């Protein structure tokens, strides 16, 4: 995968303070191209498919919204808390605007949690980008597998 001008612009948009205070890159100092190549391998090794995972995360987000701000138990295994602070964020790849809605998905049996947003689901599905290591919203493949596919 080549680092195209569009990817370079997206990486600039992902820096801290451009779209969100902490940015999307976490502690990483490598290109998003290198992150994406590495993370595609990690997703594959974890047995995760980008589209299927995005659909599963949307399911949890939709179920959590039914709680109208209160925690919701889903399928007797997960506790979902959805927060809608209002407002919108642009995609760093400049292909859409997304609500700031976020969901905390907790596997009740272990207490392990994932934090996901509308934008992080879009980045996962459309760009195969799960954010940099150390990012607040990184969808770490092994954690995702443990929390969502138990």
C-alpha cells in the first residue's frame, strides 16, 4: 500500500488537536500506512473481519441507544452504556461527518471494556483503520475478540 496524498492529508488530520484533542495516532510515530498494514495482520491473526466487526459494533451501539442514556444489558452478557454529547466530528479521511455518540461495551463476566464511536466504526469499516496503539478509541484486535466474541 502506497502512502498517497490523501493518506498523508488524513495522517495530518489525525494529529493531536486537529480534529480531537488527543488525535487518532496514540503513541505511534509510524505512518498510517504502516499502522494499517500491521493492523490488518493483527485482525487476521485474531480471526476478525473488518466488515463483520463493524456490523457487530453497530448492533451493540443500536441496542445501547435503547437505554436512552441508561446502561442496557444485551444478550445477558454485555452491559452497554451509550453517551451522546451532541455535536459532530469529521472523518480524518475527509469522507463524512459523524455524531460524537460513543458506547462503552462491557463483557459482564470479566469486566473488560471497549470504547467505540460512530467515527471509529466508520474508520474500521471504510478505511481498515483501528487507530494507533495508545489511542483512547483503538480497537485492539485481541481485546475486541475477548470482549465481543466470548
